[in-house]
């Protein structure tokens, strides 16, 4: 693990300054159609992770601190207000009680980003001013992605203009379900262009893509079109991030890196609310992609309640006692 000083230096930069950006490539349909997924083998591999990988005591505390730096602290509720976003941003700046961070030697720890709807971007940017924490905006008719195409593109442009450094877009699921890879590629490429300097996370909504093979192929197409991250879910589907889906997407990332030399990030989102789950995902990233993908420029959790449980576990590590979960609200 890095020292607190190294970590502080890392998180005070925008994520996109740490790695050459994926420029994309021409659509290679032969490569896309070669992508397959052996469900039974993938599920067997995924099932071994929670019981096989375990970190304890100071090592667990270090991994949990790393997990905090990879959280996109998120509020995507219909009743969001400027006040709620301000509280969330305050939590992003100070994700764990100061006395606990001091005891851990992790002063200055922050989350990876704050993720909000477009209407809350300006409020979040203002609340995070000077922190080095980027604002991410969900866009393109989130969560269904069914608004008129020109409005989806305009929404990206407006969020970037408002100060969003990252844009989480949703793809048109029908392109995947009908095998229209050219349409998916063109859509993703247009979204990437609209983002300009802002980094783009492509949300595949994997719970609505039907098969793991579709997940693998959609992952490749979005990376070919220039996605900086591929992300599992909006958090609004009936099935969100799972380990089998993650394994498929992570191996597509590895294949893309081996072929092109460009690293693409990964973001599991939806349903990840327990500290132990974050450890499993970090272990999966380390085993499949290596230590480089354990930094927040290449790995994020989309989460709203995960931080509270991690803080609770860190308090137990420092004090030896568990506090009530309600004492660790995220916003």
C-alpha cells in the first residue's frame, strides 16, 4: 500500500492526469464477434472469491482506506436538494472521522468523486472547490437512455459546461440486444466527442443485456469507441453489479489493454453496500488486472451507502468496538 503522503498527492489530481487516455480505435467486428463467455466457468471462478481471499487487521484497514479513495459518492434521488448535495460533498472531503484518520495515519483521505444529476452539478462543483475531488454527472437520459438522441448529446455538453469532469453515460440497450454493433459504436463515439476533456464512463446496464456474451461484446465496442471507463449498472436495474459480470468486463479490459496498450477503467455500481464486498472487488481487480488498477483513475465503486459501513469497520479497527450504523450516514 502507498504511504499517506503518496495517497494525498494522488487524490489531489484529477484522475485523467494519471494515465494516457484511451483514444479508441476503428470498430473491429471480427474481434467483437470472437468474444464469448462460458457462464458455468465464470460463475465457478466468481464463487471462489469471497471465501478464498481474506485480509485481516491492519491489512484490512489499509485495503478499506484504498476502497474509500475509489468511491464515487453518489446521490441520484428525485428529491435531491442543494443542501443534500452540500452535505454529501462535505462527506466526500472528510469521509471518515478525523480522529480515526489520525489514528490510521491517513489524514487527508478523500473519496474518488461525487456523482449527481445534471441539475446538481454546479452545486457540487461549488461545494468541492479546492478539494481536488472531481464531479461526475449521470447523463444521456439516465437511467433508461431513451430520450431523443440530440438531447442526450446536449445534456453531456451542458454538464461539462457546468463543471463536470466525468460523465456517466447510458448506452442504448437495444443496440446490444439486436447485435447492432455499428450503431452502438457510433453512439458511444458521439458521446465521447461531446465530453471533450471530461472523462466518459459507459454504463452498460448489464442486468438488461440478456447474456454474458453480450456483456463482453458491448464492453469491447464501448472501449473501441473511446470509453475511459466501462461501468456495470445505473443502480436502477433489478440486477446490478455481480461478480460474474465483473469478471467478464474486467477480462475484456485486460484483452483491450494487451491489444492496444491503453488502460480502461472499471466501475461496478449498484448493490455494493458492505465493506466486505469492497474487499472482494479489490481482490478481483488485483488478481485479474494487477496493482495498477487499484487506483481511483482506473477503478471506482458507484455507491451511496458503502462508505458508512467502511467507516464503521475502521472505527472497530481503531477502538475495538462497533458503533451503530446510523452514526455513519453518508450525507
